[in-house]
């Protein structure tokens, strides 16, 4: 590679490094907010689970939201990112989704995140609904929208089971895809206390369980968003580091070739001057 090509290559890599460095800073700036959302969502879900363990078990188990409805159809909700460049985060989740489709009879697929939508499009697998603009910055009303749709489908008997596939992030060292059954709701084991929560009507039970299911969806959205931002931050940090190392290597080669060129020009000029003097 000559000096012109080296100079062009160095310039191209510098522009790429500017982009990866900016993306690293953007992801790093989002990590704090994403972590707070994830931790808050998890704490809220844990409190609701605690209430369920101390609620009137008979009233809960009588709810149609915790009982099988007789339908043999299954729906799958897949939560991935809106963009790539986040390491293996989306890849592992979507690979798991493909395995689930091969092993389990899934009738309908609902996707959150542009990456999951594109994945199923490339595989020529029909998607029944795409929830847009939720993966990047999830909010509680996003979870309410998804939860209400799933509740309606389940109570109408369109699906016997609904599963949620997302990236669980209990800590930065434990980021893994996870499948969780959303409906019918799996109740935690009761502790047999006097009852922290005593729903008196069927409607109050339904409202509480709907809130619990919404919390499940929101926690999954928040966890997935945290995982994507963290993985993207690491990926862009590594890309920036690799780019800077390439710039250093190419710059060293460029300087070496320039030095050789200057030395060659000086030797040629000296030889020419010597011949002129001799003549």
C-alpha cells in the first residue's frame, strides 16, 4: 500500500472512530437512566409478587387469568432492539426465538424492536403485530398497551398460552435471553399469612392481576433496554479502541514510507550533485 492509499485509509478510519466514539458516549449517557428504570421496574414487580404470596389464594385461583382457557394456540412476544451494533445481544435473543419456534407450536408472533421485525422478515416468518418505538426508550404506557392487548386475546380464548421473550439483566455480568410465561399467570407460592391483600370482588382481582402482568411486561422492556445500551457501549468502546490501534499502525507505516521516500530523494539528489561536480 503506497502513501496515498495509506493516507486515505487513515482518514477513513478516523471518520469511523469519530462515529463509534460518539455512539459509545451516547450509550454511556443512557446507561444510568436505563439502569434506574430496570431496577425500579424489578422492585415494583417484586413488591407485587410479595402481595400475591399473602393474598387470598382462593380468590386468585378462581380468576380466569390464572386458569387454562382450553385453547391449544400459543403466542410469543419477542423484545429486541431497534438497532444493532450491540454485540451479541440481539443475536442470542433471536437465535433463541428461532429455537423456540422449532420446538414449540407458536401460532402468532408479536414483535417489539426493529431488529426482531427484520429478523422474522428475513426468515419469511409472518409477524402478527409490530409494536414500534418501545425498545429504545420504554415507558409504562407501552407496557400497558401490550398487556391490554394480550389480556383481550387471552380472555377471548384466542390463545391458551402467551410467552414473553426478552433479555434479562439482573447484573452486567448476567445478561441472557429469557422466556417467561405471561398468561395464564403463574402465581407465586402463598406464605399462609393473615393476608396483606384481600380482594373482595372478581373485578378487583382482575385489576390487580392485570397490573401484575403489566409490571411483568414493563420489567422485560426495561431489562432489554438496559442490556442493549450496555452491550452497545462495550461494543462501541472496543470498536473505537481497535480503530485507534489501526490508525497508529497505518500512521507508523505511512511515516516509515515517507522517511524512505525522503531518504531516497536525498540520495538521488546527492548522486546527481556529485556527477555534476565531476563533470
